[in-house]
């Protein structure tokens, strides 16, 4: 038996609360992964990736959960601010698990392919950045523009890296720009080759 009288209102509140959490999570996830690169499953937990030189692997969904509690007195006293606090804690907790899972997956993938950079003794963050830039392949977005790589790291790490990059001389900056230009042109060339495999929409049409 529920201690609350209006059961229909309980269901409405639960649905509204869930929708708010879902919307905030989606907004936060969109900052890390483009919605165009996300897929939803209506059933099942596993999938197989397209065979590559690194093998043909099966993936499986991972469940994320976060436990929270609300004090009975807060509910009785109609302290609505507590619901907002709980919602925020829930979003933060689920996002922390999502980010850990995301970066762990990326780490496993890059280690398997060998696309990793090890910062050795005496190597500066700027040198590691350039080495990583030279290894990465640029992509083309849905608008046909070159998509530059993103940098994800902790606040302390990003501040140190930016400071080191700004301290480099013009030769280093010129090398970075040269690598970006070369990678961008290679990305455009790959895109031209890909598009060449498909006939234009109006080819073959008779009038």
C-alpha cells in the first residue's frame, strides 16, 4: 500500500520527473557525442561491429545506475527545492558513470589499434599534442566541412597544455598549421573518393 492517497498523481509526478532527468542527460551527452552519432535500440543488448583489420567484435550495453534518497520530512513539508537537488544529483551521478564508460571504451579501442601517445620524461604537453595531431585522421562532417579533433582532459591538464602551447615559438605554430592543412586535405581527398563511388542523383534519369 502506498502511503499517498492520489495514486494517479504519483504516476504523473514520476513520469514528469523521469522526463526532466532524461532531457538533462540528453543535453549533457550531446556535448560529448553528437546526436547524429547516437543510436537507440528497441530491444536486445548486444551488437556486432563491421569487420576491420582489428577484428570483428561484439559489443554489449552497459547499465548505469545511481542510488539516491529523499528525507520523509522534506516530502511532508513540501520542500520542492529538495526535488531539484535530487534531480541534479541523479543527473551528475549518471553522467559520471557515462563519462567513465565512454573514456574507458575509447581507451581500449586506441590501445588495441596502437593510436596512443606516451609522454616520456622531459617531453612537454605541446610535443605530445603535436605527436597526437600527426597521428589522427581528420573527418568530414555532414556539411562537407573538415571536422577537427576534440581534446578531452581534466581542467588541470588542459590548462597546462594550453599554457605550454602558447609558450611555443613560431616554428612550432607553423608546424601545427602545416599538419592541420595536410590532414584537412587528406580528409577532403578521402571524401571525394567516397562520393565518387556513388552516382549523382540525376544521372541516368530520362526527360
